[in-house]
C-alpha cells in the first residue's frame, strides 16, 4: 500500500489473520536504485504486482472512491496517456 492510513493498516492486518497470505507496509524514498532493484525482481518473476482495476484519468474520482472502500483486491491503475512505441514521435497539431 502506498501511504496507508492507520485504519487501512488495522483492516489489512485483521483480514490476513488465519491466512497464508501476509501483509507488509513500508515507506520508500523512491530512489533510482530502489526502482532498478524492483524492476529486476519483476523481470526475474520474483515480484508480482497485483492490478485489480484500471481506469482512464477521466474516471479518477470513481477510482479513488473505489480504493477508499476497503473492498479493493489489488492496485488501482490510472491510465494517464495511451502508450505508443518509443520510436514514434508524439503527434502534434495538423
């Protein structure tokens, strides 16, 4: 969880009782070395991010409401821009 509140921490710990799944919380400064390490874990198949829902930027309010319900299973991804190949330049006005 990114910046969980106290109530979210308590709920997560309570929900994981009696389960084989565990919950951990940590703060991160987000250095480039940290990101490179995480990327290596993902590429090696040792870290599996869980994405529960994806929505466009225009639905940010609904995504935030959903995340606050405490019912979400996985991360909520907000798509800011559609992806395009890196070799393709951005489209300008025509």
